[in-house]
C-alpha cells in the first residue's frame, strides 16, 4: 500500500499545468509566436533542420542520463520496472533522432550538450530539488519526479507546437508525432508516480515545489525564444518549409 493510500486522499490538482494568467499569459503567447516563426525559418534549410534534431537529441540524451544517474539508484523495487521502461523509450528516441540526422548528412557521433540556457535551468532545478527534499518521506525522489513531470510537460508543449507548424506530409512529422505520443505517456507516468509517493500531508509542499519549478522554466521563455529566432535567421534558407 502506498503512503497516499494509507493516509487518505490528497489534492493533486497541482500536477496539471496551470493556465497562464496576466503578464504570464502575454509572455506565453509571445514565446509561442516567436518559436513558431523560428521553426518555420529553420525548416527552410538542411542546416536548420539538423540543428533542431540535434537540440532534440541533446534533450533526450540528457533525460537518459538523468534516469540512469538520479532515478534508478534511489527508486524502490516497485518503481524500477517503470523507470526501465521510461529509459528504454528515451534510448529509442536517441536512436531515432540520430538516424534522422544521419539521413540529413550528419553522422551524429559528436553529441550536442544542452545549451547554456538549458544548463542554467537544470542547475536551478537541482538546487530546488535539494531545498525541498527534506519535506518528503521519499526525499530527492519526489523533486526528481516533479522536475521530470515539468520537463515532460514542456516536451509535450514543444513537440505539439512543432507538429502544428508542419504538414503531415513533412519528412519529420512521423518522427515528431511518435515522440510526442511517448512524451504524453511519460507525463501520465510521472503524475501517477507522484500520487503514489507523496503523502497527503506532503501535497502542499509538492504544490509549492511545482510552482517554483515552473517559475524557473518560464523565466527562460523569452531568452530561449529569441535565441531560437536568431538561429532561424542565421541558418534559415529560402526553401519551402513543407517538404
């Protein structure tokens, strides 16, 4: 029996992505518009498409390392199989993005590390994890899954946007839509895990943790969008984005 089951129901509404309000909603709309324009420009050239694939490859590679280094060592036995399945999905994504790169003339041997902005975001998330770990019976496992949930929700948002700017006949659409389906499943997996490992009296701490994690993510929204737009102007060619 899980901790949550033993002590009764808890309010886990914090697991769902909240709708942005006020200035946050304005920022979210501008970030979305800028990134959509950047995606269209990057798809106009082979170099732009390779950059997008390398960004995804770096993200999947980082997720794989996080699962190996942070979740597997501290997971209770009942969670190990779930983490192994998640790891297998991420390893498959790495393979798929590497194959797509090779098809576009990139041997994908030299792995692209997360960019400076992403590394700063990860560092701030790690600090939050250690700050909140003492509030939970399962320690760092809860912040690890909370961060994983927000990262998977971000991936779902990013891939949904990317699929929406491409036609279904685009060469990358099947790959992106397949990974998107997996990321949606990973969101549900993280939600269900947090419901099991967080006790009812710990739920308010989880809500505050998730709010702080999402605040960090939002704080990099404009800078990340502008960097992506700059890459679009630098690498974008004059060809069609719908091939």
